[in-house]
C-alpha cells in the first residue's frame, strides 16, 4: 500500500473517531431514513410473503413473478418513478415530499419491499407444513400461527431483512433523485460518497465507505452466530 | 356412528354430511354421515393412501372437503374473527409430530397461551402433563434432542394440556419400542378416562384397538362404520383373504 493510501485511511479514521459533525450527520440521515423505510415495510412484506407461499388464489403466479421482477429493477428507475409521483404536477405532488427524507423513505420502501416479499415467500415455502397445522390445531389464531412460523424461520427471515436493509442503505440512484443530496437534510452515505469522490475528497468518501464495511461485517457476524445456533431438524 | 346416549351425555360433537374428497381429480373417499362425539373411541383403519390422515385433518378443520359439510355442535362459541370454527376444538396429532423450535417446556405450554387459566391452574396442568408423559428430566432439553417415543409423548402431553374435547391420533405408536408404546398407551387410556373423544388410526391391531368401541374402515373409497371393532385374528384373517383373492368391488 502506498503512503498516499495510508494518509487517506488515517484521515478517514480521524474523521470518524473525532466525530466530525458533517460525517456523522450523513451517517445519521442514512441510518434513520433506511431504518424507517425498513420498519414500515417489514411486517406487511412478511405477511404478503406468507400469503404468496401458503394461499392459492388466482393470479398468484403473476404476483410472484411481478415481485421477483421488481427486485431487479435498477434503483434509479424507482427513483424516477417516485420523482414523477412527488414532483409538483405528480399524483402525490401535494404532499411536497420531493427532496425530503419522507420522499427518500417512500423510495426506499419501494426498493426494500420486493426483496423482503420474495425472500420471505421463499422462506415460508420451505417450512414444514406440519408447523402451521400443529399451531392451528392447538388453537392458535391465524396471527399467532404466522408468528410461530416466523419464529421457526427466524434465520432465513433475518437474512431477508438484512438483504433488504443492505439494498436500501447502499443504493444511490433513488436517494440522489428523490432526496437531491442536500447537506444535513437528505445527504446520506452513498450519495455523499458519490459527491466527495467527484470532488476528489477521498478521505470523507473512505470514512463513509468504512462505516458501510463495518456495518456489513457486524450484520454478517450476527447472521453467522444465529446460523451456528440453528440445529438441523430431524423429523 | 355415535351412540344416541353418547350424544346426550356428551354434547360436543363433529358431524360430517355427504362429504367427498378429491385429490388430483381422483376421488379419495366419500361418506354419507359421520359423527365423532366426546366419549367416542374410534379405531380408524385403511390402507396406505386411503385417506386416513386426510379424514382426520378434515374433522380437525385443517382441510376443507371437496363436497359436503362438516358441522360442530356443543362447542363454546368462538369470536367472530375466528372464521374456521373447527380449529382448536378437535386436535389432530400427526403421525410424526411436529415439535416447535425450542425447549420441551416451550412445546408443552404452547397451547396454554390460548386458554384463559389462572396461574395456579396453569402450573397444575403443566405438572400433570409432565408427570403423565414422564418427561420431567427432559423439561429444559431442546425438543430436537428427543427420541421418537419421547417426541410422541411430548406431542400427546401438549395436546392434552390444551384440554381437547376431541383428539385425533394418527398412527400414535408406529415405529416405537415396547416401553414407549406402553407409556403412550397409558396416556391415551388416561385421555379416554377423562372423556376425550378419540379417533385413532393404526395399521396394526394392538393394545390401542382394544381401547376402541367403534370402527371406521376406509375401503374402496368409502368409509364404513361399525360398532364392532375387529380383533387381531379377524384383521389378520381379512388381510390374508385379500392377499389370496384380492378385493371385490
């Protein structure tokens, strides 16, 4: 590693450890927006995933394919859609959410939901049907039986949540278009990295990149420890 | 069919009228009228794939019939949001019971969350269930560590704790050693003494069938009911005759 890189890394760490207000404001916005989007999406998406796995309504195949397709739509396209909705003449223009955190949350919800729905559907499809039947026959309500299945599937469901969260925390396109990258308002980690890199301020970009890297490590350790505790079932 | 005096003495019952089940466009079985009441102990017999488990799931409200009606009588009315009125009333136990991820105690007390019991009643019921299933030493063990016989005992104790009026046991003693069989038999006998209606499916005639006083037989897609429970010899004789001459329609 050259000296230049070492200096940049040193600067990046000092920005983080000295609690640079600009850097930590960006981190704060990034996490609060993404957590809000995740929290709003999580329960309806898991329930929808359960319905798609367990029910056999007409059109289920189309909905499943639609959800899977939505997973692979570029975030910038979702950003464009949300922008058109929130722009002054758009369907939701009266909300005045464009270039606000609320607008960013809406965009991230649309990005997160298909990932959560598709992965939770896959998890519920793999569950032993006797778990559902046992819960119901012992008198559990529909909601408690769903909760029981979620408990049984906590590792794959946590994996789905982490996948959804990673996707929204690291996406640039939608945040840039809907948020507008306004300092202390809508500038989050990915948009800040893009901006600082274009300006040549690599130290801040690296500092923010390090935050994402540490987060990825922490999430993987959590998942790894849960996987380690999960015992293969014998029936 | 149920005895008339049973219906009077034990008002809780499930009745199936003109039911028919189709599976992949093929008829699995049909029945004009079936009645399963509290106090009944019914031995259900049928070949592999004849639909024994399906019939039990049907009566437990876990599955709907292709045609016909299943009605419950005498149960406490459920809130309006509980659309499936049979669920939780008649408990169905799988041939290979499903135990939830967690400890033996968690599994044992699972059904108690749905019951409004005082903490005293709750404790009493748990200790009775532990005593009956002889799982005292395993209470804090992970459920997946249990042997086949212990799993079955835990599943029956878990169902017992829910105080079902009607219980359906799908092959409860298959693939078990003699000791586990006798423990499970004792538990089933206890349930019978408590007045729980039992519907028991089994391939073999054994101590289990000796407890029964009604007989349902799924044969050639039809459910035949009788008050006469065949003995070991009668079943063997019937099987041998079928092997020699085949079945007749």
